[in-house]
């Protein structure tokens, strides 16, 4: 508890620093309540032990809330580094963010918004998939439930010869039937009543029933392989996902600041 520098001869606290943190928090909260203090929000680290002390002194959660610092949801931020760290500038082949990637990310966001209809939960789901998987060129993954999931807006394999008919939408029943046959869960459902407006790396124009051997789907253009930049993009997408109910209303739908600028 006292660390490497011995500042006194007596024991400061019997136990760990975490237990001392909770004990001190309870003491401070108790003093505050004695002085008729009203605490609306206790904002703390996600791993802090003060929450129990706070709730013991202020039991009404409708009057006194516990909020967690978002940065601690991603502890790897403390150690992750940019792959171009120490270099004068980013290279054309590096996996860091670029103007090209940001333009495509903007288009992808609009696509996720449009295809989610009036469902904020679907919008949040798509944004998290974009941030955690699709931007890293990962298109199938195993969820916490042990099931395999895939990006909902493109097939896993696409035409490799360039001659197959491109008229069918990859999001059509052909792709859905093939995924269902092999037990794959689509992490979201594309709105079939609207034409896809995905960006160039996921434009939904692929023919799911191509006749050639085919190749695995890959993101077109820049892929975020930089540990730092890919994590930052994931955090930003998650931040947007958390605000899904502020972006889409189940009744009123969603707004578009530039309704005449997209074809």
C-alpha cells in the first residue's frame, strides 16, 4: 500500500489498494450525505470498487447514477502503437487511416444508416460490425455464443472471372439460402425494398450465384491494419452505435442533411 517509499512506520491499510479505494469512497460519500449533498452522478473508472460504496450511501439509482469512463472499455489503448510511429510520414502501403479510407468510411456509414430502416438497434449493430470487423477485412467471426456470424451486406465469395452476370444483388435470397445451408448467422438483415448504397468496398452489386470458381471477398482499397488506427476507428463506431436512438427514431425514421447529393 505504501509503495517503495516508506513515508511512515505504521501500516497505512490492511489489504489491497482496491479495498482502500472503496473504504475511502464510502467515507467521503458518507460525509457528503451528512452535509446534505445530493450526488446526481458518480463518474468512475470501469474497474473502480467505489460503486458499491456509492450505492450503499446513495441507494436510489433514479436520483444518483453510476457512470463509467469510456476509455477503460479499451485498456489496450495504453499499450497499442501506430505502425508508423517514429517515421516521418505515413507510407502509401501502411495500414493507417488516410483520406481514401475516411471517404469510404463516410459512405459506409451512410449505407449502414440507410439499410437499417427505422431500427436503431440494427443501425448500432451495423456500426459495430463496421468498426470491429469489416474495416479490418474480417468478414466472418465467432460470437460469444459460439455461433459463426458474417457481414450482412456482402457475400463471402465473389466472381473471380469478371464475366458472371452482375445483375443480381448479393443481398438477395441466393446468398441468404447459401448461408442458411451451412449454419451461418447473418449479423443483420439488409432492407430488400431499397437499393444498396454501400461504398466501393461493399456495394452489394455482387452476384451470389456466380458460375465461376470465385474468390474470397476482400475490402477494396485501404484496410486498417494499424493496431492504433483500427482501434480508434472501432471506438468511434462504437461511440456512434451507443447514440443510435438519437440518430434513428422508430416512428419518424432518420434525417439526411444532404438528401440531393447522393444518387
